[in-house]
């Protein structure tokens, strides 16, 4: 009896994942509707691209929750400068949240398992407190645990958490590891070079540079 119940729950859960990720298409909300955004910053070029993207978003994308790694002071500074230019109010229009990095530069893959697990634990309260309508990311490793928890929250109905992934401009012929892992689970997956379409036909190429 118990086995049958567990099996039924697993089947329903799998069908829900398939429905959310591959069948259900979210209707575009009205332009006047406020959209809660969770934007995930990396370091260096990832943050530069994210700043360009966020600067183009209309005012109804509010509030904006930025997630940076605990050791990434430069990204925090750039994002704060961006919001100051928009005359945004911290705690109302935008928030900056921190989680540990999933993987540091040159870190061994074995130890990455542990650090990614820790980052995933920290991701739960971030998603719970923000409950985003939209998750924006462009490839930093930090986005993996956040997107996984976002997908889980979407499947069980806690929040909408549509994942919009924009592959970095530097990815011309090969996809980043983050892109490969999230490719099938995003609501929209954008690339900036046509060469990637052959291997990733679900991706969207708009004819040139996006950010």
C-alpha cells in the first residue's frame, strides 16, 4: 500500500515537471503588471553583460533581486551603481542577496560537489523570500543551484519562476556548462551566435548581440 502511494506521488511529480517544463506556455503578462525579477550575477564579463541587460528593462520589472557570490564585491558595486543611476530605493525597488560560490576559479571538480551543495542550501531562503516571476541568468556557476530551486518551486506551485537564460557573447561554437545543464529546463534560452543552433535547436537566435 505504502509503495503504491509513493509510486503514485512520483508519477504525479514527474508529470508535473514535464507539464511545467515542456508543455505549459506562460502567457505574456500585461506591460503594466509588476514582475518580480531575480537576476544572478557572476564575476567579470558575466556581470558586465547582466548590467547591460538590467539597464534595458522597463520600470514594471520591480522589485529586482540581485544575487551575487559572497566573495564578489565588484559585482555588488556595479549593480549598486546601476540602481543609483535609476534613482532606485534599496529595500523597495531592489535588493542584493549573497550566497557562497558553487565553484571558485581553479577549484577541483570533486570539492565542487560540496560547495555546490552548500550554495544550494543558501538558495532556498533566497527563492523563498523573493518568489520571483522571472529568473534571469547568463551563465555564471552561481546560477545552477538557484535555477534548480526555482524550478522546484515552480513545479510545486510556490512561484512562477520562469527561467530566462542568455548565453554569454563569448560562447561562439560551444555552450557553457551552465547552459548545457539548464538548456532543457528554461522558458526561453537565447544565444548570440548562430553556430550554436545546429546542436541546440530550442535556442533562440535574434540575429546578433543581445547584451
